[in-house]
């Protein structure tokens, strides 16, 4: 489990007030940041990753039946 500093959350606070609660995480990798930092803050997160191995790992880590508010594209 990753632990993020409070400054990571502070960086996102202004974004949360300006934009809808939806996010596209480009270059999402295997989804650790998405799972630990972004999902608690946004209603829906689309993960975009070009590397097939990373995308496959992200799908295993966050299957849609357990984490319905994230899609791996």
C-alpha cells in the first residue's frame, strides 16, 4: 500500500473545486496512484496506459466488479 504525503492531496484540492468529479489518468501504469490517491477523490476514473503489460496488471488489480468506478482503457 502506498502512503501519500498530505501535499499530494493539497495539490488536487483546487482541481476538485473547478472540475467535475471525473478524471482521466494518462500513463496510469499499474494503477497504484489511481487506487490509493485518485479513487477516493473522484467519482469515476478512466485509466489510460499504452503498455499492455501494465494495462493487464491494472485490470487484475482493479477488476470492474470490485471497483466499478474505474475503467482501464
